[in-house]
């Protein structure tokens, strides 16, 4: 009887309403494969599909020549994003091709998951068997590198897609053999996180060096540290890495002529960093018929080179190709005095970023000095420190000179200024004017009758009477009193002649690391449907080492009024703590 009832149930399923629905689904499925159903995702161009899939795993678009630690995405889990993108390859053949192009373009091997998934995975790696519940955990990044090595050695097409390879510090230091085997099959590699011994000719890195020099001719960035003078000198004769773009040299003992020959062997070089090279002087920038010239660069960084003065750098900038190309200049502990920066800016008309790091033991010179003037400079890092701690540090006179240059409108394009000074925000504001003072050409016609502190007044430039017309555009001023502290942000608005308003500045406050996606609506965020009008900082110190929470203006009324208290009580998120 059970057998007969089973047969009757099967016949009922074959002829019942479920069978009819299944037949309709089968017909629709077959029609979709014949083109009867419109599927726009299958008709997308490969380029558009790749841009859409890139939002799933943003780090696949990382094309910066920086290490894995410097190029981390702080608000996401790179391993989870890569797993989600890999699952998209199982959708269709078209998606598989686009996904492979993304996954193997910029490869990143991370040590851990930056999410709650790492807790479960760490326990699974530590538990080897039922009896061995507390074994040594496996080295996850090393295993990921070995799996990647197996894939690229087995598939030449995927190996040719790899252009960037980044990994944690300990992985590249302990897995040099696996790294050398991986590099040997990546002919289009442009950037690779290398162990520190590679840059100083450590014998343990010789196999990796040979593979990189032989198999990877398209490397774009390289460093040479103390101990690598031999391999650096051979670059002038080997003619390798002709597409090299960035070169960093530090603590090398080389002859200036050897340096010029090596730099001339890289036709695509556009950024050079020279640090702690004692043999460098102004002669390296002066043209010599028997030596190749110092190449034109887009970015130049000079650190701890006291023999290089303003004369040599101005001689280098006197070349038309150099003057038109240089946009970023960094001077740190060099022989170029801060008082001669106006000559550098005059010789570099297209300079957009200037960084100056100096330690001074005397005040700004009393000789007549023109103001800093540039129509292209947008970011200025004027970081001057005093060699000794005193009541009136000499570094403040340098910031007084900078404030006078800004108020004279000689830097019209400047939007960001970084300084090691706590009084610079006050120096960039005019003193309080008399009531009903009139503005004439952005200047106050009435003279202030208020007495102010001498140290808070912008001192005029020596030997001249500058027109202190004020700032031209809004300025973001980042200040701190010591290098180890956090930056404090102050917005300074220029004076307005339309409504006779003098320049103003916001209260200096620490720069917040919170983004708009992490803040609730009363704080101006978008986490739960806010307006998105957030400020750069919502954290203000309370004077005792802690911080006060400052909500936006929407959720609070005037202080001391009942309406403001009722709104805060109703929303429940204002003035917490």
C-alpha cells in the first residue's frame, strides 16, 4: 500500500499546479538563454563593468608606489573585499574576465582580517586537531603568498596582469625565497614591497635582486641605502629599469660625478630624494661640459645636505626646462637659509608645494628681505623650530615674516599652511579696529586705538613698507607647538569689502579623524540620514587632557533658554558627556 501511495503522490506532482509553475519557469529560463529576456548587465562594456566592480574592492585600484602599511584602507577589510570580488567571478564568464583583471592588477597580501571575522579564523588556525587544541597558529600571510605563487606560476595570463604587489613587513622579511620565485614569473611588475636588506646589498637578498633585475624591467621606484654603493655605481653601465620614475638615495658615499651619470641613465625619472649624502654640494647643480647635467624633475627632496646652498639651487632653477617642470620642493636641514626662500619662489614660477624643515638658533636677519611671493604656491609647510627653549624663541620671528608675506597678498593661491607655531593664527588677523571703521580696497582706513601685545603683531618686512591688504582667499592653517603633537586646524577668511567686514578666524581645534559616514545627524554626519554638513573637527580639548563633545547647531538652541534644553532632551544625542 505504501508503494502505491508513493506512485499516486508522484503522479499528482507531475500533473498538479506545482508542475505548471515549474514548466513556466523552465520556459522563461530557456527564453533568457535565447535572448528573449533583456539582461542589461550582459551588454555592459568591459570598461564600464570593471569600474562598477572596482567599488567592491577599492584597493585593487591602488597604483601608488608606497608600502603596504602606508596604503591601508582604514575603514574597511581588504581581505573581505577581495573575497566578495572573487565571488563575483562565479556569476558569468564576462564577469569572470573583468574580475580577474581587477584581482591581479594590484595584489595585496594582508596578515589579518580587519573585522570580527578574524576572531573566528584565528581560533581555527590555532586549533590543529581534536587533541591539539592549543597548537602554534599558522602563518596566514605566508600561506597566502604561497597560494598566490602557485597560481601565477601555473597561469601565465594571470601573471602578466600583476603590476603591483604589496605585503606586510614580516612577510617580506622572512619569505625572501618565496618572494624571489614569485618575482621570476611577473614580467610586468612595476612596484614591489621589498625587504630592508635589499636596499643595502644584504647577501640574503641576492637571489631576489637577481630575479628582479632579470625578470622585471618595468620597475618604477627604487631605493639605495648605506652599503649599496657597489650596485648603485653599476647602474650607469647596466642601463636597466629604463622606466624608473622615483629614486631615493640615503646615507650613500658616492662621488658627485657617479651620481650624475646614474641619474642620466634614467630617461623617465621625475622624482628624486637625496638624504644624508655628505659629498653633495652646489657643484652637482652647476652645469659642467664634461658631466651630464642634473636632470629636470617634477619633485625634488633634499634632506640633511648642509653643503647645498641657495646659490646652487637657483643655478639649477635657471634652466628653462627645470623652471617649467618643478612643482614640489622639499628642503630639510639644508644650507638654504629660510631668509632666501623668496629667491627660490621667484626662480620657480610653477611651484605648487613647498616644504621647509629647519632648526634655527638666531632670529630672522635684520637685512632688508622681500616677502614670499608666488602665484602658483598652494601648500606651504613652513616648519621652523628653535634650537633652544627660551621665553622668546627665535623661530617666532620667522613666523612673523611669513604672516607679513601673507597679509601683503603676495601668495594669492595659498590655501594650506603648516607651521610649528601657536601664535600664527593671531598674527594673520588684523588688530581690532575702531567702531564704524571703513574698508578701502580691503584695508581699514581708521587706525586701531586698542593696545595689543607686541608678539601678536605682524612685524613689517625689513627695509620696506608692505601693503597689508590681508588674505586673498580662505586659508586652512594647521599649527602645533611640537612635532610630536597633533595638528590643530584654524580656518581664516579674508576681509570682505562688500559689507566692510574684517578678516575672521574660527577657533583653533584639533583635526578630527572621524568622517561623515561615522557621525550621527546631530553631529552633521550621514550615518543615519544626516544632512552631511559636517565640520573638520567635532572634538575640542577640555583643558585636562580630555575632550568635549560639540554638537552641530541644529540640535541646540541658545544657551540658557528652555527651547534649547527641550530640543536636546527630545533628540537625546546633544551635549552627551
